[in-house]
C-alpha cells in the first residue's frame, strides 16, 4: 500500500479511489471542531459529519443554523462563540 503524498492528500485519495486502491490515511490526532452551515451548497453535511472518522482525538461537529459556506462572514458572532466555547472546554 502506498503512502499519501502530503502535498495533495485530497487529490491522491480521489485518484486512489478511482483506481480502486485504498491508501492508509493517518488519522488526525488533535481535538477537532467541524463547523457546517446548513445552507452550504458546496460541502454536503454528510461529508462534514463523516470527517469524524478521520479523527483519532476529540471530535465535535456543530451545525450553524442559517449559515452558508461562508458562515464566518455571514454570522461571525455565532461562529466566534462556538469557537470560544470549544477552546474554553479544552
């Protein structure tokens, strides 16, 4: 099994998937917060939720109601509060 190149891991994973190879991708080992805006038309919610499979540490998913792909521009107060709560809990 070949190792993923660090320069373009997403491209490598896609190419490997298309060629029916499944490389070992090391899991993230730091606490991770995934934010997703319910109006995001670029990243599916399922993709954000399933990101937790690639995290070997504390993983939390938080939905931003009414948010879109650029939620930090649309609702910076909500995003900031979620980030501060996440940091403070650690």
